[in-house]
């Protein structure tokens, strides 16, 4: 049992991949009890159904008003100070921890744990990184500057105590990465590629022995269930969010070019977190192409995603200045564990292009998407025994 203080902006009870990552890791290490500072995400995410097993060992929770990811120094500092204040209050009431943990969603949680570790409220710190902290959710470089004030003064004092110089760039990203490099005892990342990318950054490159503190870990797959087969129709299911849904645009354009009888035999089912099923961004794109009758849009309800005959796995967009996103989509492992045939939609330089799949589609390639949809329509026309 490992008594753990966790700052996880995206956490249970809300349904998101970052929740699944954080709760799975804490379960793996045997965290118990767990005291969690999180954001109140009722306005942007559904509640998970079923809830993770970790909920049974959560002792204290505090929800910070932060429906959107903090990006500016002012916002991430405010969130981190709120997390520290809750840690101080719980410690004053008698709580003590063996471990501090910062979750995999953005910079604010890592800043919170740097402050908490610097205040000697936790004896060790595990930092979990799933995304590129150097880039925004849209894939552009994060160049938000740090700002003078009490938090920055405290962080300079902490870095000095940890015998680490402050970064020269003055960017919020580099400041937080410097704190992780200097103060985290373990750094959990989702892939070798992401680890190599981070270790090549100037703020990490100069830190000796940092690679020895990195753990490469992906959460155990959650076998994806499959809906019952509809005779004469091939269904392709995808789960997208605000970052990945724009990659579907060429597929929707290709869908609109199909003959009416082909559209009747190929159905696209999109589960999305980018807004309500009727007026979110994905639904608006479907309406723009006049595909409401053959493309179904479902709002994420917090239940496990059910695939159709094929799972369309959409890679993350290419981050600015990089050949590809340095980690594989979690849904890919879930589909493979469930035995679901996979269609991979990814940039040509993505690591996904080398993985086995029922089909590969490059980004922004309407003709390839149309050819695939036509082939699936022809497959749906065949008797089941012939398809098998």
C-alpha cells in the first residue's frame, strides 16, 4: 500500500483517456489510500460508466474550477497553488503520503507537484507524461512565457535547492520540464519515441542520469466490445475529439462521392467528445457534407466504446516541427485486444504506418478513402461465408 497525493486535473469520475491512464497507473503501483486534486469537468466530459476500481481507495477529493486546460502561466500557477493549498489542509488534518503523483494532462499538475515536493509534503514524486508538453492541444508550439510573481520566486528557490539552474528560455513549458527533471524521482512516459523526444530537449539534455529515471509504460488494454453484425451493411466506428476529428474531413468528402447504393452498405458511426451529438463540431461537419442519413454521430456517454465491423483509429495530428505524434493511440491496443479489425488513419510518417491492420489510410487523401469505402461496400454485398 502506497499512500498517495495526486494532482490529476482529468480524473475519475470523468471519462477520458487521461483518466484511464492515471487510474490504471495508480492501480498498478498499489496506491492506497489516494487523495486527489482534480478539475470539475462536468461541463465538458461525461462521467465514466463503470467507474475505475481505484475509486474504492480514494480518501479525499477536491475539485478545482478548471473546465479547460490551463495554458497561460497565470492559469497553471493558480491551479497549482490550489492543489498545494489542498495538500497543506489535508496534511494539517493528519494525512501523510509516501508518494506524490502528477497526472498526464498538461503542465498544471506537474507544477502542483513541484510546489508540493518543494514544500516537503511528499517524500517522492512520480510525473506522468502522455502528451508533448512543448506543444498545445492543437499541435502548435507552446511558447507561453513565465511571469514574475510569488510562484516564480518559489520555483527558483526550489530549483536552487535541487541544484538545478532555471531554464534560459523563459517559457512556461521549459520551466515545468526543468522542475520535473530536477525533482521527479520517476518519470512515466507512454513510448520510447516520446522519451527520446523529451530527452533531446535542451532543458533535459543537460541533466545527467535523467534517462535512468524514465519508465516506459502503456496502460493495459481494455478489450473493445463489438456490436452485433447487421447483415448487408459494413459499419466503421471511430472515436474522435476536438484534436482528431478534423482528420475525418477527407473521409467525409469521400463518403459524399459514393454512389447511393454504396452508402447504403457502408455506415460510419462517430463517437465524439467535441460537443453534443446534434450540434458539436463533428455533427456540423457531417451536415456540411449532407451525410446525416448515413453517418451517425454519438456523443460520448461515458460507457466503453463499442466498435462496428471495423474500428477506424485516428492518429493524433502532426505536432509543429515534428514528423509525427510520438505515441500510439490508446484505442489501437483496445481494438487489437478485442479482436476488432482496424483501419488506421495516420500521417505517412507516423509509426502507425508500419503496424499490421486491415487497411491503412493516409491523412488528407480523398481518393484512397473513397477506394476503401467502395471496397467495403462491395464486401458488404457478399454473403457472410464469402466475407469470412
